[in-house]
C-alpha cells in the first residue's frame, strides 16, 4: 500500500465504537500512520459533545449497546454532512450491507480476517482523494498568485491535468501494490479488494498492469485462461510462503496457527505486523471485552431477554473469531439460530451453557498462549 509516512498533510479519522476490543484492534493497525490522527469515541454522548474540527473521514461500528445505527448515522449526517462514512459490521449478508449503504455509508466492511486489509485500502483511498484535492487547490493558488490564470488559461488546464491522478490510475496503483504484496495472486487480490477478477484481467491484457516475474505473462500477449492458470500457481506459492513466514514467528514458543488448537493468534500477529508485545496487549484487551460480554449474556438470560441476547451474541461472534475460537463461534451461530427460530427457553439455556463452557475452555488455552509469548522473552 502507500507509504503512510510520506503523506504531506495531517488527516483526522473519527473512530466511533463501544467495542473495546475492536476499537483497540483498529487503532493498533492505524497507529503507525504518521500523518493520521485517530480520535476515538466510545459512546453517542461523546459524539454529541464533539465540537472540534470536522474529521476527514469516519469509521463507525454498526452495533452500539444503547443506540440504533440509524440514530447515530442521523447525528453524524447533521454534524458532518459531507464526511465519508465507513461502517464495519458483524452481519455478513449482502442485504444488510446494502441497507447500511442506503442509510448513508460510503463503504461497509465485515468484521472478518480481511477487516484490516480492507480498512487500509478504504482509508488510503480517502487520503489519496483528499491529498489530490489539496494539491490541486494549492496548484490553483500558485497559478493565481503568478497571474497565469487570466493570462494563459491553456497553460492552467495543462498544468492541472499533469498534476492530477485519474480514478482509473489510482485504482490500478492500488491493484498493482496488492499484486506485489500477495505474489501476483489475482484471485486473492480480487477477493480482498472487492473487485472483479475480470477487471484485473482486463488491465493486464491492456498492459496497464503487469505481473512482475511471472513466466506465463512476461514477454507477450496474455489470455484470461493463462492469467487464471498463473493466479492458481501464485495462490499455491502465496499460501506456501505465508505458512513459512508465519511459522517463523516465535514458532517454538507458541503454536498460534495450528488448525486443531482451540485458539489461533494468526490474525492478531497479522494486525500487529508480527509484534508479540502488541499481540499480548490485544489478548489482554480481549479478556476484558469478552468477560463483559459473557456477564451481559448471563444477565439477559436471567431476564429472558431474547432480543438483547441475540444482539450480544452478534457482537461476541467477531470478537471470538479474531482469536481463532472456531468451536465457540459455531456454538454462537447455533444459539443465534435457535433464538431466531423461537425455540423454548430450555433449549436456549442448554445452548448458552455450551457457549459459556466452551468459552472458558478457549480462554484457558488463550491464557496459555499468552504466557508462552511472555516466557519467550517478551513482557508487558
């Protein structure tokens, strides 16, 4: 992606979420961007009281404990009518994403393993557009100052065009950098960026993009079938390379990528760029956040409050998914289905007890992984 340290201006991002874990996860991922100021807001009250300079873009969680997303979007639109809004959600259905876009979101991102990649792509897009706008405005001011505007309008037009980047050029720049990042894996890049494979194939066939070092493409015309074959080969190479790289990260201290383990820290290692200290801090944040959600579930269960149970499970699901608690995620999905089907409370109680028992087992495994990281020579 773009070099975050090379941006010439500061940009302000408003991060609105009452989910401590995901708020910290996203802030951790964006913290290294030297010219990006992240302002965190934990509740709607903070948003209403905000009276500083308007942000350049907004990231908002769909789920808030005491507010509907529709209410918060209405407040945002009143306060910041023209600021791009991205909503991240636990709902993977296409229908819900369309609803959120109709509500006013510029982009909707699902809380899954691609969250940080898509956020980076999304925020980079906003920064690039804003930077172009600022550059063009500065250019116009310089031209006006030197009396070129009234004297030679043709020079103005040519100069501005030379300084601007088209949307297509910008799109190809992003795709090119993602292809380089993921070893020319067209299929993977298309999935991560949410673009059609045919779009990337078209750019490649038109020689607007090139796959560096690929024997199927170098030195001649490229057919789509050849590109698909190449991308399949690259997908294998990419997965093999990824396994080798992840295995080298403190493998002797912690088996964080084992498919049979109750928990899996590979996502946190990816977000933290392999920094074990950051991973440990994120695990501690997970314990606090998950503990609160478990206590809320128990309280709503006692009150026989099915609606709040569903909402809490929906919020809990991506949180446990981020630390690879696959068995627990499956139980949460099963419990959600029982609640949606309006099963009797005896059945729902049984499902929830399975959720609690499995969570405590996974929590114990996660604590052991954290302790292995600490014993490997890291410390809080």
